[in-house]
C-alpha cells in the first residue's frame, strides 16, 4: 500500500477547514480537483491508511462501468 502523504495533507486540510467536517467530490469542489489530480490507487491507499476510529471514508464506484467516481471523508465525532 503506497500512501501519498501530499494527498493526505491536502485532504485533511480541506476537512479541517470545512465547518461540517465532511468533504467529498460531489459537494466540495476542492476535493473534486484532488480526485482529478491524484491517481485512484493513491486516493484509495491513502484513505485506507487513516484511523477508522477517527475518520469515515467512502469510495464511490460505478458498477456499470467498473470505475471509481469519487470519494468522501468525514470525522466520526462531528455530531
């Protein structure tokens, strides 16, 4: 598993700056830019490396086309 620290730094900064403590490619334009800037492998591996007791992660996939279409990240204790 190859963690891309640059991607993680950017995505965690976005999460920290978001008042809802949730980001994703659907509603956060900056996350969409990161999705286009980094490889799917980097995104998947980097998100998998995060502590699951602190962060919730989601990878969105299109089953019809067998491609990854986006991601989401949030803090578990945001409520």
